[in-house]
C-alpha cells in the first residue's frame, strides 16, 4: 500500500536529504516543521531540485503526522521526547514511525563523537515508550550521512533496520532501498538500535579523522 511519507523535523540536514531522494523516486513527501512557513520553504526547495512533478508539501509537524500512517522522525535527540509527546494525539493506530534519532552528546552541548546513555537502551526504544498503542517504531537511517543524500551520486551505504514489528521493518526497508545505492539490512529487534545508534558517533569521528563527510558502512558476507 502506497502512503505519503511525513518527515517530522524534515527541514533539517537528514530530513531534507531523505525528502530529496524519496521525491526523486516518485514518493509523496510531506515535510514537517515547528513552523509551517519553514516547512513550505523546504518543500519548495525540493521541488526546485526535482522538478514540478515532485509530490512534496510542507506543513506543521502535527498536521503532517495526521495526514499519513508513515512517519519518519529526524530531530535532534534533545527534542525527540517532547515532540513525540506533542504528537501523541495525532499519531494514528497502524502508523509506522521510522526513527533516525541518534542520542549524540552534541544534542545537549557535548561532543558529536559520543552518545548519551538512554535509560530505555536507545533513542528508538525511548520513542517506542512514548508512542500510543498500535504505533510501530522502526530504527533506521542512522548510518547514512545527510551529506551523501544531498549529492546526486548513489549512496554507497547499508541501513541496518531494527524493529519488533516485522511488517514495519519491511516497510522501512522498502523505503530505504528507494534511495539508489542503499541496501537495507534486517537488524532484528528494536533493542539492537542501541548498537546502530552508537556506530553513528564512530562514523562522525571517522569523518573528522579522514577529513570527509560521507563515511558509511557496508555489511559483507550476506546476500
Ligand atoms: N545529519 C545526519 O547526517 C544524520 C545522519 C543520521 C542520523 N541523524 C540523526 O537524525 C536526527 C536529525 O539530524 P539533523 O542533522 O537533520 O538535525 P538538525 O538539522 O539539527 O535538526 C533537524 C530538525 O529538527 C527540528 N528541531 C530542532 N530543534 C527542535 C526542537 N527543540 N523541537 C522540535 N523540532 C526541533 C528543526 O526543524 P524546525 O526548526 O523546522 O522545526 C530541524 O530542522 C538527529 O537525531 C541526528 O542524530 C543525522
């Protein structure tokens, strides 16, 4: 079943990069923001890049969330819990919420190369605690650099996808593979998101050490 993709916090680096790639793939994308004008401006800039056939709109986060049962969360860890609490009333049962949040220490003024301890185990597990019943949380896209998404070239990176809901994991995997070069890897249960989130901090450190912006991962040895 084809659904529009609402990207909550979609005006940022990762959200815009994903929006660009999915719009290019012909998906309908709704960019969410705290500010409707900012969301519309971000949507307009994607349409300019992709062309007039692009199905991209912008609206306030809660309006975007209410429009579809497929949401992607791309906000800094420091605002993740507050935003989910705010969206509780509009998140519909049957929604797949794909969470890319990494609990980087930078989100609370620390270093981007460190992750914070999250009481629930990971940012994704924190989301799972905060969403209403019937909403399935999937952890995905943590190891894809926004920089690579904003380029034209294929994104040479795997996305390890974790969820306790197999069908939701499948939906997120299909979405990941709409991005040229990305391979979705079944990462199993949501609790494994803790490891995947930590890899992002390592990738940021590698970007600094190797003076690049596009470090990613490939899992070898599996078809
Ligand atoms: N950037 C990457 O390459 C990358 C890669 C993998 C994972 N991630 C993770 O993905 C998430 C987003 O990363 P990003 O680099 O795109 O972040 P970002 O650009 O700093 O922020 C994304 C958006 O979040 C919204 N936001 C900021 N503060 C907020 C608040 N207090 N309440 C509600 N919304 C707020 C803003 O949208 P509005 O101001 O329009 O509301 C902003 O444009 C982070 O958790 C990050 O760790 C990022």
